[in-house]
C-alpha cells in the first residue's frame, strides 16, 4: 500500500464522489445553513469533526465488536448511537467555545445526529471493504482519510454555495423562484457539472 | 483550501443585512460587438458545414426569444437587453448536424433555468449558454458525442430535399465520434485546423477566425485578456508536462486546436458576469478552468471538459471574489453594521 492510496481517497471522496453533489447526502444542512458564509463554515467544521471521529469509531466498532460477535445486523442502529453521542459532545464543545456560533447553528447541531452524510460515510467505509483490501489497521487509516476528504468536499461545496446564495440574495429573482427553489436549481446545475469529473480516479 | 477560522468569522453572520448584487454587465454596445463577432464565426460555419447551421441558429433564437418575451411579459419588464448572446453561443457549441429539437431544448433550458429565474442578464451565476449545453450533453450523450462529421470528406452539407429542416447526411455511416478526435486527432494538417476543415462543433473549428476575432474583442476591451491567457497557458503547460512523463497525449499545440477549449477561452470564459471581478481573481479562474478542462478531457469519462470545467469555475466565482475581497459592497455593508452595533 503506497501513499497514493490516501491521495486518491481524499481526492475522490472530496470532488469525484462529493457527498452533496454526487451522492445527494447531507442536503438538509446544505440548503438550511448555507445562507451566510459564516454559518456555512461553522457547520462544515462541525460536520468534519463528527464525520472523521464517527468514521474512526464506527470502523473499530464494526470490526472489533460486531464482527467477532456476529451481530453485523445491528450496524445501522449502533452507528446512529455513536453519531448521536458524538453530536452531543460537539454541541457541548461549541457551546463552551463560541456562544455566537452556537446560536447561529441552533437546531442544525442537533440535526447532525440525523445527517445522512455522516452515517452514509460510516456505512460506506464498511461496504467498500477497506479492511479486506488493505488489512484492518491500514484500512482504518484509509477509512478516516475518506471521511476527512468527504468532509472537505462537503465544506468546499457549502462554502461555494453560501457565497453564491449571498450573491443571489440581492438578485432580481422572480417571486415564485425566490429562496429555496433557485438554490435547488443552482445546486442541480452544480451537480450536473460535477458529473463531468466522474472517472478521473478510482 | 484557506479555511478562515470559523470562530472569528462568527462576528458577521448574525446580522441580517441583504448582500448586494455584483452587477458587472457589459454595455449594450459591447454585447452587440460580442454577438457580431460570434456571428462572423457562424457565417464561417455556413461555408464550412453548410447552411444547416443557420437552422440551428434560427431554432435557438426563436426559443430564446419566446422565453425572454414570456418572462418579460409576466414580470412587467422590458425584454432582457442581452437576449442575443445566449442562443448564439449555444448554436456555436453544438455539433453541426444536431437535431433541431435538441438545439431548442438546450436554448430553452439555458435561458429559462440559467438566466431568467436568476433575474436576467447580470445576475446569472452560471453562463446560461453553458447551462443549456451542459443539460443536453448529459441528457442526450449519443447525439452530442458521437454525431460529428468531417467537412473535409463530405463538404458543406445542403439541407435535404425531402425535409428542409434536416441536413442531407447519413448519420449511421458517415458520423465520427468526438473522443477519438480529441485524443488522437486524425490526419489533419495545420492548414485544415486553421481553416476549420476539421470535425467539431459549429463555431469551434475555424481557428484563424477564433484567434483573430478573440484578440480583436480584447483589443476593443470587450473582454479582459487575463482569462484566455491563463486558461490556454495552463493547458499548454499541462500537456507539455504530460507529454514528457506519459504517452497518449497530443502535442500542446494540437490540444488547443481540437475541441472547444480555444473557442470557449476567447468567447465564453471571459464573460464578465460569470467570471471574477479582480485581475488576480481572473487569473485564478483561468488557471482553474484550464486544469479542470485538461483533467476532464484526458482523464475523466466525459468527452470534452470545457462545459463542465467552466460551469464548476462559474460556481466558485463568488468564492474567488470573496477571497480577493471583490464583493466590496458586501464587506462595506457588514462593516457598517458592525460599527453601528
């Protein structure tokens, strides 16, 4: 296993298999918190924190607990439990560090619990069988790198999308298309363009 | 990615100020110059590919005008002053034997979803013409990627005698597909490329015209020279490097002569509405577009990267602007609010 594996993992999960634009996961915060650049970045940072740790913990839980006990079928519910408790942790940390960020993220911090992007990446790390391909612990490194890349991709798209939305806010959009509709159209066009990146690596 | 500390940037996001629009529209005279120069390329295409391309242009203009008129009517506004540019670019970026209904769909999607619902010219996030072409590129890949023809072998096509809206052309047997053209350009001489006697989209083959008219537009200050230079320069450098370390890449000059990269670099990418405001922003935009076009064209599954690459760069143009602090009005508003509170 060479270092290129990590490079490919970051690049492909960040741009080519972008969580929002190619897998359509995590669309709720993508639309909900992207009105202001500041909250978009805060949300991305929170997602990155939870996503990387969730990937780490869920991977270990699956291979060290669920597989030996042969109870892989509780995978989904145990992953959700882990993510939910991690979100509580992040919420406490943010509350302690920045009251303003806490206020502005508001309900969305709690929503990370049900952010399908995080569960999606945790589950996909298992289904892509990194452990089988690279061995248990190198596979863990690849899984965490993939999660990190996915979070970077999420952040990049959130950031770009929030700057677009700030620009759209003053635009002379027809009444019927104001707000979410025009944002969804924008996101759709971005997703069409990202489809062109398909097939570059992996 | 330079990632500002989210705790520090937390200051500005609570205030509910409306971010202003960046209106960066060319004047009406510049719009007409732009369209007129593209019109010259269309006339050249009539000579190269035959009068059928005029039907494509006509369809595009009819569809575009109907949608522009409907929006203007329903919103009680005047018809958008940039109505002439989008259908022209769309015509020039489609294959010369495209079925007319696809040209109509491309224009319809581009003008409706790329332009009208964003509030018309000057407010668009993506270049509307690119949005239209992207939509048909994804929706009808067989017509867009495999049905090109060699003007060298078949000469200008005449409209068919039975059906005036169709080219007199046997798609089954005589069409060539574009991946081969982009990677291993056939037995074309440089003269063929310069005179446009190569397979390609309506407006993208006539290199002498594209280069002289493109430089002319820059001399007339319709466009900034930085975007085309950065874009084409990046592509040359990348193909040069890849020629040294790998095989299967065309020479740097050929990579500019095939496909729509040169056409788009001169006539689509520098569109002032959808490219960054500041000079360095334009350079970053051009380099980014060059890298993406190169990557998508030679490494990805898609055939040519121009449309995808430019739309992705359009999407991050507001981001580039905010990096270079170009949305000055926005910073001003939030600063004022900060002082007020």
